[in-house]
């Protein structure tokens, strides 16, 4: 079991996930949401500082951290590279 946290102030639990793959997909979804919000000029001050996410294990230990700063000059690009999903790089 994994927990997905947004650790920007105030920190909040976003969701949980049964696998690391699902946890990564949920973090990517949150980053896409923040990108869309930045395009709509919602939460502009936070967008400039970036958004901070963590994937934690059942014991609350951070396994992965990500800071995402939306780049509204281009379309959203996934923050999760295929190798992290366990995909083939052939």
C-alpha cells in the first residue's frame, strides 16, 4: 500500500494506491490537474513556487519526492517516464 501526499503547505493526503504503478499514475494526474489550473490562472502564486508531492509507504516513509512547476508555454508532458512504470525501453 502506498500513500500519495501533496506536501505543499498545508500537507494533505491525496489518495492511496495498491501498487507503485498506480501511485505514479495518480501523481501524474495531480500534476496534469495543476498544469490545467495554471492555464486557467487558478492558484497562480502556488504555481510559481511549484507543487510538492511524495509517495509514502505504509510506515509513512517517503519513497519518492517530486516538485512540479507548471510550464504553461507548452502542452502538459507526463512527469513520469516510462522506465518508472516498468515499461520496456526497446
